[in-house]
């Protein structure tokens, strides 16, 4: 065995043991030569598949090696390496976590760059593939995909059933909620400081140019992990044009700036774990600040006793927390210590809450009367007991392509746990957690290279989101009963009837049937 670099990759197939030399792979990648050793493995592979494998060995990832190293030194990065290390091991069966990190860094700093082949060459010992676990993970991935497809069909079927029981509405004769309102908008940037928590943060505030009659409804929007409040500015413009005041606070311990500081070496984690506590408190502080400014800056127009809160991803957690959801540490401990590979990537974030002091946290703000959570991180950190504490109207949005907070494991599974009678779930086909059109060129190029992946136009998804957001908050925050017909399965069907990517809406009447459809799968925690 080489003292400084791997020479062979070992793996088992059933009772048989096999190995291949890295030099054989290197020669094959260099000029396509298939020697006798490699021929044994490639003889049943088509020429096209052989070329794809060769390209995979040479495909270069242009990642900053220092930032990459710093990422894998964070607790979440270490958890990722630990999981991969169970699959790619040191010869003898030891977890490959540490040599993995070193090989990735060395390959990324090498002139050849970070390629699969260069990674293998930089691995400091012979490699042992845990084939049994690799096959098990592959089976779980296939099962997760099958489960997702099956559940999408279930939600579509439940939505269709609701359509048949609803009062018929000709939505073509009603105002089109996808369109901006007539009141215009203004944007301003506030800098707030909470002296009690020694916490300073930016708030982007959108107000209508013309005030609507009566009290003005207010919505606070919480951004996701490693995101920015300004990423959702178009939603603020839209809602303000319909007469809302919308505040987008920055969460300084879990925003994009914090992640950038981590990658630059100023922090040791991707986010501050106290954000599970500080984020909900940020929402309440923004409401406090608007109350303080209401008379002097808004002539007392703002209705701050009936506030709406919306949030995306970690912001979805935030919205549910101020609605009354409680962290269930026992449930979370069970989920995080299962010992099995889990397709739910959001557990990497949720499990970080286990380092918090075990208290009965109560973030409920009684001024918040309805919440909308988009791709919320919620199922394990709250569990059924935690979510059952919510008594106000809730609207949940899930995406069928979401790899970060998979719909089946997060939103669809947890929707039946909500006990509030006024609850809604929208499943959006093709929605993938983030707007991929806003990604950098490298990420966009990667997505474009994936086979059989077609993403919907972000403008289409935003039009769905705008319409549903307005309908929900007009009904439950502005107390405008004329918008209640839009909160029907038939309206979701109307919106997407001619589109390749559909949206399906169900309400509380379908929750038990959704739960029954998921009961046959092992989704207990």
C-alpha cells in the first residue's frame, strides 16, 4: 500500500471481493485505454456509457479550495463528510471523513483541479467502498423518488376531489390576483437595533404609494438560511401595490453575509445556532418597532394587532415559531440519532438545534394572526406535538423538486399534524426551493447538464405565489371575505390549467386522507 497516496480501490459484491488500480483509471481517463484489469468491469458497458464515465472522471469543479476547506470544517460540513465517509472508507473499514477532506482540498489546490480522478489520486490511503451501504443508499434514493411521485399523485387526487365539492366560481370574471395592484409601492431601508439583545439588523420596508381605505394590513417576511431579505423584494413590491406594508428583516446570524464570513474564515459555522431563538424574536421586535413608529410615520394607519408573517425555508421555521409551534427536543433527538442515511437534507440544519439549552421555548406573538410558510424546515424540530400548538390559520407551500426540504419528508408529512381548522397546503410541481435562475453561472451550468431536468419559469412560480399569498392574507389578515373563494382547490386548478407545471391545493378536509396515504411509509419521527 502506498504511504502517500491511494493505489487501489477495494469493494465487495456479495461474498466476492474486487479491486481496481487508480493507475488503470488514470490511463483510461487520459486516452481511453481499457487495460485487462479495467476490461473486466467495462466489458458490458456501452461505448456511450464508457465515454460518460471517462468524462465523469475528468469533469472539473472550479471551487475555491480555501472556502471548501473552511466549509467542511463547520459542524454541518463535518456531518456531511461523516456521512460520505461511511461510504468511502479507509481500507479496513474505517470512516474516510478526514482523508476525504484532505483529498478534496489537495485536489482543489492542484493545477489539475478538483476532478474525481484527481480526488482519488490525492486520497492518502487505499480506498474501500462500503458497497453494501452504497447500494442501500441508492435504494433509499429510488424509494424517496418513488414516494415523492406517489404522493404528488395523492395530493393531485385529493385536490381534484375538493374541486368537485366546492361551489362553482367563474374565476375569469374575478380580479386576476397574479397582477400587481393599483396602489404603487415605495421602498425604504431601515437599520434597527435591539438593545436588549445587542442585535442590529437591516429591514427593507415596502409601503403603498396610496393608502387603502381603513386600516393597513402588515406582513413580516423572514428569509431563509444563507439568503437575503432583498431576494424577495419583488414580493414586497407586489403586496405593497395591493395596499400592504411589508417588512423584510435581515437575520444577521443566518444570512448570506454570515455564510460569506464563514467562508472567509471569520466564523466557524454556517449559521449561529442561536438563530433558532433570535429569528422569531426578530419578528416580534420588528412589530414592536412598527408600533413605535405607527403614529409618527404612518398616521396610525397600520393594523399591528392582526399581523401576517411569511417565511421561506428557515424563515418558514421562523413563521411557524411565532405562530406558536414549539421545539420538540425529544422528537428531534430521535430523528437525528436514527443512525441511518436520510434523504432529508434539512435534518443537517434541524439537528443543530440539539445544542441549545433544553427549555420549553415559547415564541408565540399574539399579534400574529396568520402565517404562510414556503418550503418550511419544520418536521423534526417541531414534530407533531410542537406543530399542534398552532391555533391560527396556516398556509404551507411545498415544491415537488425541492432537494433541501423535500416535500414528502417535511411539508406533506407535517401538514396533517397541524390542528388549526384553517389550514391549506399547496404543492407546486417543479418548484425547487430556490430560484435557480438567480444562481451563478457555474451552478446554472451544472443544472443545465443534468438529464431529464426541466425547471419551470420563475415568473410562472412567482405568479402562483403572489396570487395565493394575497388571497390568504386578504382573507385572514385584512378580513376580506371576498377573497375566500380564491382559497379553493378550484382556483389552483384554474391558475395552472394550461401550464406544464401544475399546482394543487388542499385544505383541512383532506389532511387525514393525506396522512393515511403516508402511513404505509416509514416516516415516524
